[in-house]
């Protein structure tokens, strides 16, 4: 029997859905499907069984730590280079949990404050 992933989208609340979707489109390479000013903006991985990221306009701001977050594992390069790339796109470091032995991760936040973690790359882990 074929497995069908039941997760269609991972949804984020946002003040400016397009701006946050544009950031995450650059992070993931997913295709940005909607326009500035839309109340719902989707970025699509264009791969079967992979959920898209959906950004929905809400009036209230983020007030506490995320209960769910994404872990980003770059396929190639290094975790540290990815942290630099994401900072250049508008993310900020929230907590640096890298260790002297090269392990650990970095907690970052997107332009609206949604936290995510950047882990060592698949290449660093010997997975590619």
C-alpha cells in the first residue's frame, strides 16, 4: 500500500503574509503562488507528498514562543553558511546552541518572529 502524507500545509499566522511567504520561499526554494496584499499566501514545494507552507493574515501579533517550529537542514554546504545566508535574508539569531565540537544548532526567527532551528547540513552529517 502506498503511503499518502495527510499533512497538506503547515500554516503560519502573519501580519504580512506575502512578506513572510517571500522570506520562506527564499529559505526553501518553494514556489510563491500568491500576490502581495492577499490574505492567504501559499508557497508550494511542487513535489507530491511534501506539504506546502501557508501564511494567513491575522490581526494579533506573536506574543509567546512557538509551540511548533521548523528544523532546517541544508542539503549541502554548512550549517554556519546557512545561518549567514538566512541572516542576509532577514532572519535573526535568537539562541546560538552550537558547541565547540561542531555539533548543535542555531535558533533563528523569521521577519515576523517565528522561530526555527538551523541544524548541521546533510553533507556535514555524511548523508549525501
